[in-house]
C-alpha cells in the first residue's frame, strides 16, 4: 500500500521536484504551497504517513502550521530549514517536529530521512510497558500517566520508549539519537536536550515532586524507577 506524503512548501519548483522523486520511490504525494492550504489539506487527509514542511513561507509559516496542527494531529513532521539556522531547528523540535533537513536538500537524502522516520513510527512490538504510574503501548503508540493520555510526537514517543525500556539505567545521548531519532549526533547538537525538555514538561514530575527523568552529566539520561 502506498504511503501518503504531504509537502507544504511555497517553492513550487522544489515541491514538484521532490514530489516526482517521491512518487518514483513509490509514495503518493500531495502538495500545498502556503500554510493555510497546508492546514486545510491536513484536515481533509485521514491517512497521511508524514508531512514535509518548509519553515520559511510567507503569511503562515511552518512554525504556525505546526502550532495549528499539533494539539490534535500526531502525523510525523519532517521540517525543511535554512542551512545553519539552529534556532529554526530547535524551535521546530519544541513545537513538535520529528526531524529536520537543511536546505538545499538532495531528494535522495530527503527520501532516506523520510524512510527512517516512517520506520521508527511503524515499529510495533505489540507490547505494553508499565512502570509506576506511566504506561506506554507500542502497538497503539499511546502513553498515559495515572491513566490520563499524554500527547507525544513520534520522536518524543521513541525517546521515552528507550528510557522506559532501560528504566533505572543511563541511556547515552548517542544511543537516544541513533535509536530514537535515527541519526547520529553532530557537534553542538541540542536535539536530545530539546526533546527531553518537552517530554518532561508533558509528563510532569512524580507525585512527590521529584523528577521522572534525570540528566546524568556527561553520560546521558535515566528514567527513575519509583520506589
């Protein structure tokens, strides 16, 4: 079955080029060339596998699109950012993007990154993992705390799953990046820190006020096993 991809980018020539390449790789592609059209297209599409979203668009930009859709839509989002714009990358991750690629982008690189993103989202071990008051279901990709659903992005879910599977033990930033995000860390890379801040905010602390996820300086992160 073809996976449906939505490209939202005001660069019509680039959108057409990426769409042609994606279609040659077996994807079904829809394009939108401004933020409003993109949001409308997302609302009409019930089976999107992923969204490729450009940051720099006139009017409603990529950040505005993310803000509009993330409260009720968990479709994986791969953002296209200007090369070297670390601020754009961090803000996109904070708003719920799952990955990013810097422009100018090679269609081959984009497809490889997209396939990695989709593979991570489709991993299904048919397991439910419960530690204390938190439960993570890998089949439904749902998380609850005290039986209350917690909305996570795909990247956040993958990172939390790694921490919970290794609860009580430190997971390195390198492992979180390679296994949770599907790509190696680069120099001055702050993606893991950004995602962890979002996960902590969404999960909250334990009932006694202590942190669920501890930063182990120079080593990584650890999900604390409640006593």
